[in-house]
């Protein structure tokens, strides 16, 4: 098929959604001649249909006509795990605990710092991951933060108004006192960007010391209580559809419920009801940001 046909979908989008790689990676592979459609080198912007044969480095991509429905996985990351597939220092990786899948790969939607725990989303849909992490999406993140020492009204006001970090101004959209005893106190904070260690750096900028950090929500998805640290669960179809809508994408067609995915630590036959989510609060005026990285 020629690149200027109006039929089908753009090759980069189709392969990204199938979890083959990010759109940027796929565009690079096309430029390098590593991707072929119908035996011919693919071109940037080319459109493809489910009937066409697509190969990457000579390996056929699973027929798009029979591609599995994209999955979204809710993972409860414990402290002490990295968000990369491998680590030069030999530290545990989040990917070691995810369900095994065929003809697809898990893509992390953002990252969490080595010492941060909580909600981490994965998907087999590269386009969904790209949209949810892109700054223009302004997807709200909520964190539970334990702060050591006194937190004054002036500190709270500065965090809401904005402080200047080494990579530009930043602020929290909301800060809610969640109580605590002794020298530590808990707060729930929200923001709509994902700069490196942004939550910790914001508190440090006003003299606060974060002693524990947990991500409890990403967009409309809240960390379910039944998912223990190091385990995962598929997001239910209804909540997945809302997540797609937040990303500005059409939700995948609903298919018969398949067996729920579990982490490597869970025993077969002990599945739970798929994780559910709640609607995202109304969003404030748009602000600039950057791609979601570690907190």
C-alpha cells in the first residue's frame, strides 16, 4: 500500500498501540529500513490495514486483525525496586513481578523513584502510554507524603503558589492535611506534571523533609486496597475506558472477560475482581509540564 492512501491507520500508531515500541522508536526503525509492509520497506506516515503483513527486523508482527485487546495493569510498587527492565547494580526491577504475556510487552506509564512506593500503571498499548505521559495530557497524580518536622502555614502557601526548582517553577494543585503523630505528619498532594523527583524537591525547597512517599492515584485510577506490595491486577473494562477517554483516545472494544492477570508472586487460581478506579476530579487551567518521570 502506498503511503498516501487514505485507508487504514498510520503504521507508527498501529505498532505503538500493539506495544512494539514507542512512536519515536518506530519512526527511527522505519527510517533505518527495519520495518517492512508487504515485503517492501515502510515509509513514515504510511497507512496499513489488518490484512497486510508487517515485519520488524524480519520477524512478522502478530496479525493486527487478531490482535489481543490492549491491557492495563495496576501494580503496587514496593520501595526498593527500579522501574527499568534491568539494573547495572543488580537491584530488583518492577518488571520481574508482572504477568507474562505473548506477542506484546508491558510499557510503564511513568516511573517511581527507587524509594517511592504505590501505584504504577502498565499497558500493552504504546499509544495510550504515550498520551498519558505527554505533558499536554495534564493527567493528575496524587501522592501521600509523610513529612518529618514542623510544616507551617507559610510553607503550605508557598507550595501552592509555586516555588522555583532548578528546572523551572513548580507547585502543588492541592495539599490536604491527613493527620499524624509525633514528628511525622501525612499530607495528600496533587499535581499534573511528572518531573524527576518533583514531589520530594518541592517539599525540600520550602525546608520540608519527606520521610515516606506513596503514589495513591494516577488520573482516574486509585491504588486498590486489595493489591499488596509487589502484586498486580488488571484494571476493569469500565475504568480502562475512562482512562482511554482521559488520554483522548477511543476505548478498545469490549470483549468477553478473559482470565485475570496476576503477578509472579501470586498463586494460580487465587485471582480477585479486577481493579476498579474512580473518576478524575475536574481539572484546573492548563499549565506547562514535562514527561512523567520518577517522583
